[in-house]
């Protein structure tokens, strides 16, 4: 039997403890599949006394994950701590520089330092695997990097955050509050240590930036993503969307346009009949449109210990199966040094349909004034509906507009105009509509 592959795991939280458990429970099966045993030889976390729900027996403990990363007692360093600076960054860098393969689920780290870390991995001839960093258990990295060679991608988009999709699904299906749904997502181990990363869209942006690099061969540009989260989405939006035949999803979208690559993360209305609208709960989905393949849709569990562990263990198994001296493929599909600079398409040029919900004073002429602002900006309306005042008889009405295809610049100008006219009682709500199959 070939020598065991020795694993060091830094981080024993939701994901790390699940990975350790799967490696122990599935040891025999993994040995058969990989042709050699995979053994956890060392671990690191902050609190040595915490019960991890898995027997860590004689496994070496390191208080310092960077020391573990450099240890001669491991072949693969598995980073499952989270965070884009400090210990995770230093440990991953140290492991690669010491010639260890690295597996990580840390999209925040890759979004910020992925290209620099890939350069080290490629120089050292070791693997930097990160399947779990995007869309949890869905094998989207392998699919884009390996199975779609030769394809030219025109658009990649999807539901990339399990926490947000779980919240939106339960708000719609059960009429629950945003806060109650978020609490459950945290309890179930879906949310990030700081859940604002989920609900404000940063986590989706981190994942999207990685997909953009794979899709278009560009350097990762997470800071150039237009970003809106879901914390402003109300039951009123969800109900209005449903009445109009739409469902609201937090999407990450990257697409090639004439002026550059558009990267955006925002709540989006998708037709209720579309496949992506049927993706519920913690499930994620990624749609990839290419010249050769056409449209591919991958869907599956997007967060949680087991789903994420599945992807991490898959990455470890790939390393166990790789032959010594074999030249590994580049981390982001093209050699890191050859990734092109990212050319950003301006958000104001974005073209699409829009849902606009306005809460206005209940006065004569307001409806006409809103319609005039739209016309003045060449916005053609698919529908405009005014709802009667609420049961409490207050001086408010809701005007809901759905536009035909127009531009972001036109919508912003029109809504600014309505605001200046002094008709609004509340902040206007604008939600983009996405073409989805
Ligand atoms: P978590 O439950 O908060 O666990 C983090 C672990 O890292 C804990 O065990 C913690 O130790 C340890 N840790 C933190 N800082 C450390 C340090 N300086 N030194 C040593 N150990 C340290 O997080 P998680 O949900 O497992 O997520 C881990 C990573 O996977 C993150 O990058 C996350 O974005 C990514 N991810 C998570 C999911 C998911 O569904 N949860 C899915 C995909 C990707 P203590 O336990 O002792 O405090
Ligand atoms: N917090 C992330 C999510 C974990 O909810 O999707 C998976 O990356």
C-alpha cells in the first residue's frame, strides 16, 4: 500500500469538524478510491478544550495554525478558519512556500489574495484547491476549470449564498421576518462568522469574483463588483413580485458586454416559472452560458457542514490520487501570471427590466407625475399599478412600475426626478429583473 497522505486541518468549526469526521468515518472507502489512506495527523483551532463531536485521539494539536502549515508532519494543509488577513493568509502562504498542497473553503481570502497565492502554488508545483469556496457542495470549480475547456463563456450567474436564499425562501413561504430567518440560518451553520457578509452580498461577491476569473481569464476583481444585499427586501416587495409573476433571489451575475465585464450582486426578480426561481432554501444554483455547450445549470446544497465537507474531501482526494512529479493545472484555469487585467463595464450602462415600488402621498396628479418622469427618460412601461390607501386610512399610496428593457442610468435619473418632485413618503425600492431560463 502506498504511504498515507497526511492532512493538517486548521479550523474545527462547522466545516472543519465535519471534514475531520468524514475523513475518519469514510477512511476505508477513501482508501479504496484513492489507492492510499488519508490520515489527519494534526489540527489547530483556538480552543483546545472544545468538544468537536469527533474523536481527535492522538492527533497532534497546534495552537498556531502557521506553525501547523509549516510542519513536516503534513502533506496537505487544509485551511478552514475563515477571514482574509492574519492567520489564514499567513498560514496558507507558509504552507505553499513550504511545498505543501493547500485545500481551502475560504472565498474571502481567495477574492483578496487568490492570484498572489496561485502564483506561489504554481511556482512551487503544488495544488491550491478551493472547490468548497464557491456554492458549497456544487462541483462548479472543477466543471469550469476542467470540463469546459475550449468554451467561451458569455454569462455566469447564480444563487451563490445559501443563507440569503434560505431567508428569502422562508420569508416568502412562511411570511416570517427577516431577523427570525437569519437566526435559523446561523443556528444551522449556514451563515458566516459575521453574517453581514451574507446579507449585504459580500460573500456572493467573493464567490462571483472567483467565477468571473475562471469564466473570462481575468485577474480577480472583487472590489469592482456592484453590490446590494437583501436587508432592504420587505414582505411588500416579496408579495408584489409574486403578484407580477416573479420571485426575488439574491443573484451574482458576471457577463461580457461591449464595454467590458459587468459584475453585479443584487436582489433580482426572476420569472416564477424559471428554473432558478425553483431553487429554494439553502440550495445554490449556478448557470453558465457558453458558445459550445450552450447553457448549463448546476444546483445543489450551498452551505452547511456536510455539503461543504463533501467538496473539501473531494479536493483532498484529488491530491491523494495525483502522481508525484505530475505538473498540476493552473489554479484559476490559466497560469496566474497570464490572467488578463479586469476591464469593468460601468453599472450605469447595465440594460434590463426594472421593478420600481414607490410609496407616495395620496394626492391628485402624483400618478401622472411619476409616469411623466419615466417618459422623460425614455423608459417604456410594461405595467404601472396604483394601490389604494392602506386600511389605516393614512395619506399614502403605493405605485408599482415594471419597465421594459432600459438602462440603469435612465432608471436612476427618473427615480431621482420623482424624489425631487416631493411626492415620495419613503425611500424608493428598485429591483432589477434578470433574464433567466
Ligand atoms: P466557524 O464555524 O466559525 O469555524 C472557524 C474555526 O476556525 C473554528 O474552529 C475556530 O476555532 C478556528 N479559528 C478561527 N481563527 C483561528 C485562529 N486564528 N487560529 C486557529 N483556529 C482559528 O466557520 P465555518 O463555518 O466552519 O467556516 C470556515 C470556512 O469555510 C470559512 O472560510 C467559510 O467562509 C468557509 N465556508 C463555510 C461554509 C459553511 O456553510 N459554514 C460553506 C462554505 C465555505 P474555535 O472553534 O476554537 O473558535
Ligand atoms: N455563508 C455561506 C452561505 C456559506 O450562506 O452561502 C457557504 O459559502
